[in-house]
C-alpha cells in the first residue's frame, strides 16, 4: 500500500502511518511549499492507494488518472472545497475528513478580531507604527506624560484617549450566523465575556443546545445584535445568505465579522455601508478576491480590520487532524466504517 502526502505532516504520526503503509511519498507542500496542479497531482499519485491532502485539486480528471486510489484523507473539515466529491462517490472512493479540527482556533481568532476592531487595537497599532499618532511632549521615565494622559495632543487626531473609545463587551449582544462547531466555540468565549448570545441556524434544534444561547430568525438577529459573526459553510442555501436587505437592518453602532467565506455576504453592500458610516465597522478574514488587489475599496477604509484568510491557522489543528485521520485510516483498513466520512454513499455497494 502506498500513501501520498501533499500537505504538512505532523511528524508525531509518521510511525503510525509507517505501520499502515509500505511506501510513503511526499509532494507539494512538503517539498515545494505550494499547491500541486492537476497534472502534478496525477504524476505524484497515479499509483497511490491513499492520498492525504489539504488544498490540492482532486478533480474528476485527477481521480480518473489515479487508478489505484482506494481512500482519500482530507486534512480539513469541508472536503468539497478542493475535492470533486461527486466524482469520488461515483468511483466508490470514500473521503475521510476532520470536522471541527480548527473550531477553537477560528473561535479564538473571531474574538480577537471582535476586540481588535471595536477597541481600536489594530488601528492604534497601525497609526503608531506609521508615526501618525506621535507627539513631541516630554515624558517622564515611567512612560507617562506630564498631564498623566498619554497622547492628549493639541489636535483631535492625536487625542487617542477619545479617538479609540469603543464598547465594553459585557452585556452586548453577539449574533452568530451558524451554530455548528465554530459557532458553539465562539459562543462559549463570548459568554465568558458576559456577552448575551443570539444564534440563527435552521439545522440546529435549540432544545439540544446546553449553552445560554437564544435562537432567533435571521432578520431579528441582524436588527438587534451589537456584533454579528458569520460561521456557515458554503452550500446552496448559504451563498448570498447575508444579502443587501439583511445588512441594511444592522444598527448604526453594530460591527460585523466574517471568518467563513466571502460568498455568503454581499460585499458590495457592506462596503457601501462602511463608506457611508451606516455601521460601526467590519472585521474580515475572507474576500471576494484573494489576495485583495491594490485598488480595492476596502483598503481605503479606516473602520475595518482586514486579515489574509488566516482564521484557521494555528499549530494545533494539524495534530488533531492527524489523530482523527489515522484512527479512521485504521478503521478503513480493518474493514470497519470510518467515524468521519464525508461521502458515506461511496461505501454503498452496487
């Protein structure tokens, strides 16, 4: 049995993989630090029995040219992003994946964005680093200026103490669009800040939720939330979910955070509202075009925090991913059904 690994390997799990596979080969991220093309993936995996990947395009064309493939192991929660699930299912190739692998990572990042945006942390850092908020006042050795207030300044732009006033989280309403693994972890963190949490998710039965979360319909959530955070996958029902009409319901002092995907929200409407000051701000980790072009209107705004699609980046999810995947690989090789299988229909025999 041959295993092809095209993503980063957690070395702690190499002995386990060595026990399961006679041959292990590496390509892509492990060698060149980039995603493979279709032809490169075929060249590397044409005789592989199992491919372990994360971003590489496992299309129908690739699958048709990987004749030995018996199992696909995806180091992500949503395998559909880079795998032709329909083609794999038709070819009876099961896909094991790792749902919830970075749920706490994204939840941590979401709360970080929320605070960085509403309390001016990111903007304040940027202004200091670019010498915008500086002054020639005389400071004592303990770091305080003579008036005991830093950056009072002679102009409003330098009066940081007033410029960066923002809401305290205690008692504020956080509206979560999507209450899956990441939404639940975000709710736990928000509740620890003594926030009140609302949620919209038509696929969750509120009676099964133990957290102190109130479920409401989406228009109500958009109307009354002080902060709104999006945590839905890409499906036919979520594309364009947060549309122009719903965005227009937001309060003028509300903030919105998106660490999910850009396609779920009307960015043109959002940008217009940010330009007009119709909402307080937005923190965005995903964009309609990535990377953002130099002339993108978001880059001209001072009421946004922008990050380069790194919400799920952490040292920890890979360990969790390999633990889940190796356990399911063992089940598959022992003739058992994997616990986390993305396309269970692939196991149905004709």
